[in-house]
């Protein structure tokens, strides 16, 4: 098993890298700025410089990876094409590279409420719409996939219990990024996580469940 992480220096991506390293899973992290990556990522991670927007060479960057975890995402900006480029085109390129490499599983971090076109977040250049288009492209690719749709992301972890549900059943709630990273990494171990859209929030009143039970219930 070897994991390739796209968006590795982002707030969620770096936590995915940390969780993989914690489980002693070899990690190849795709980064655009080597100096920044060296400063914030565990030194056990293998760093490769590249860009998901550049399809040429992306297949080679995957190396001998067997799993992809994609946590890329457009940042708020005045560039109205950024969500289209990063959230859709970048993911599309990564899917094509994964198909060429026969990747065993593609884990994609999306967002809650992507199916709600009139959601306020779509005022940010249709960011949810383009995430859903990326989901659709991945689903139709023939790859084994796990799509994780987290609620509002928190940088600080907490002791709240996870609530996992199927597509378009959760429409509010939040979740620490650390827990999103754990869901992504744990999904590599459980067949019941595969070929599913998993919506995720964390609630203090929710019962504690084992991973297998969480994934099976979706």
C-alpha cells in the first residue's frame, strides 16, 4: 500500500498526510512549493513537485502509488475560474492519471450540500457545483472511489462523535479537519466504504461507533 495525496499542504491535506504517516503507510505528497511543504509536512513523506492542472506528467508523478487521496480545493479569490480549474479540472486530470495507473481506490474530499445549487457557497464562483461535477466525473470513471462530503470544517479537533450518512441526507453541521482526515485514511481499510458518497459531521450527543459500523451504515 502506498498513498498519493493531492492538496497535501492544505489544511485538510496535511492532516491526511499526518494520519497516513501515523499508520506507517508510505506517502507520496504532491506539492507546488517544496519549501513550504518541507516546513509543514512530516519528513517521512516523499515530496513530489507538480500541479493537478498540468495533466502532462501527472501519471509519472503518481509513481508506484496504489491509492489516491485528493484534498485539493479552490481558495477564495477574485479569479472566477478558480473553482472550475481546481475543483473540477484538477480532479478530472487526477482521475485520468489514476485510470492510467490502475489505482485501487480514489478518495475525494468534496463538501456537504453540493447538490444544492442555490446554496450560499455557490456565490463563490459556483464552488459547490464544480465539486459535484468532479464527483460525477469520478463516479463515471470506473475507478473504485470513496467520496467524503464533510460539513463545515474546523481546524481544532474535538471529542465529538462522528455521524456518517449517505448522499443528500445531511444539510448542516460541522466537523474537525482531523476527523475528515481519519475518515479518508480509514476508508482504505474497509470495503464497505467503497463506491459510496459519505456525508460526515461530528456531534457531541452522537453514539460512539466503530469504523466498520460507521461505513456499513452508509
